[in-house]
C-alpha cells in the first residue's frame, strides 16, 4: 500500500508491536549545546564538546549524519512503514524566556527525547535543558496534522518548566569533578535537578503496555515521575535507577524491552535487585546486553558506546541494529530476531542511536498487561 494512502492513526503502547508509522529526526543546524547546568552534568568530563560548547557542528558532519538518517528512513519505508520528519529551526539563535537566556538551541535529531506516545496520545515532555526548551516547535506541524487527521488523537503538553537557577542544584559541578564523584552521586540518587518543578525527557520512559518504567536521573526528577503517574491514571508508573552509570540520561541505552517476557540490561548499569523483582515475578527474563563493538563513541558525541543497544524494534521478530555493532547483532540473532543492520554511527553525535532518533506514531496492538503480578510499593 502506498504510504500516502495510509490513514493516520496515533496508537502505540510499547516498544515492540508491529511498527506502521514513525518520526525520524534530522541533523540540520544541530549545535554543540551550551554548558548550562544540566548539560554540564551530562557532557563527558573529557569531551571536546566542552571546549566547543555553543558552536556549530561542521556542515560536513551534518551532511554525513543526514545521509545515514535518510538511508534509515528508506529502510523503514521499504518495509511499508510511514516516515515523517520534523522541521528544524535555526538552532544557532540565542533564546530566552522571562527567566533566563542561552546562547543557542540544540537539535531535532532525537525526537524520542521529547515525544512520548502512549496509546492514542502524544505528549510533549517538559525537557530539562534550557537549550531544548523550544524543541517542541520542530514537531508542531506534524502533531497538528495528526490531530487533524486522526479524530481520536490526543495532543498533550506537560507543563513547561521555568528552569530558573532554583531548578538546578548549586555546587553540583564542584561535587562531581571526577567519574568516581559522579558514580557516588548517582548511587545516592543525587542528580543535577532539584524538585522545585516537574521535569522529564520522554526518553526516560520505557513503555510496556500498562506499565511505564521511568528512569529517575539527570533529566527526570521525582516530581516529573509523579506528574507522569497522575497524567496516566490507567497505567502503573515505576521509578527505576541505574547505579553504575555516571551520566544517567535516557533509559534506552540501559534497559530495553525486546518482546513480551524479554528485556536487555546494560551490564554496567544493572537494574537493582529489588527493582528486578517485578520482571521475575511475571516470568520476564532480563539478559545482559552484548558488549559494544567500539571502545569509544565517535568524536563530539555526548552519548556512550552503549548506543549499541539503542535498537529500534520493527515487530516482535525484527530489529534494526547499528551496522557496525556486530556483537549486538549476533546476540539478537541468537535470541531469534531477524536483524536489519543500519549504518548510523555518523548520526550518533547528533543525539543518539536508532531508538533515540525516532518517535512512534503508530504500532498495531492494544494496551496489554504484561505485569499482572505487581510488587507492593514499586
Ligand atoms: O549511554 O549515553 C544515551 C541515550 C541518548 N538518548 C548513553 C545514553
């Protein structure tokens, strides 16, 4: 069926049901983010991005990323999946609100960070970086179109945070000068943001039907997780933590569900024993993700080598994996998947891997209960 004939339906309850319609980001105009407090806590301590903060990325690197993004779109379209693209802004512009000003914006390469699709709803997340405050503008044309074309689509936006200095802990930088400091702070659940207002990136949420698992870390605070809980009263929302990750943002290179009953966990960021119980009680298996094929991320990348496990599942038997990630491919092959290798390393520096670079619009299937046996107080 030609993609223009496909009726627009917004519906996606999990990360694995058969994919029909998706948004894939663009690298155009992407900036190296300015070192405002929340960005500072995430950019690796030894990264060149620190020196180049607030500058443009080279056009050559943008073009290479866009070539891979376009190729990824073609791969999805050939499988009958409808693909939409955001509208990049001139991210080099300084932006301000009544409370603050930053020298530039960031990117619209990773739509997963901001758009949370739960059933027939697409929710714009609050975000917690000032340079990402206006991310939503890149997606408004698309969301408006889905709203017009699907009479059941619910279009929501979480309360825009003020992101004043009160949102970030003073002295956090001084307390996190080394990787050991960072690991200690993360283990104590001491993150850069305060609890003055709800904060979350959509990519902190792992969707498994009736259950949403949300990482409490550098972009989502407890009030943000509570906001999600009250916003989705028919769901069960679980806060999860991953001690072992010095830069905990976004759950999708850490804990990734593959199909009902099977998830993979980053072995360096193990889900704590008490938080695993809900999986075991419901006969889920959690396997360690295969090791990444690379020792280092590509230059000027603020994500880790674990983008290896940032896979996009097309249906419960088919998965897109980055083309050079041979160990991850081999593992998923052994677990019974057809693996589609997708060259994507040139796009990594722009905001992440194959899952980060996408946002679901439509997967077939309905809201199922994969965790009928709950754990008290979790
Ligand atoms: O391992 O650096 C990357 C997730 C980006 N959305 C990591 C997490």
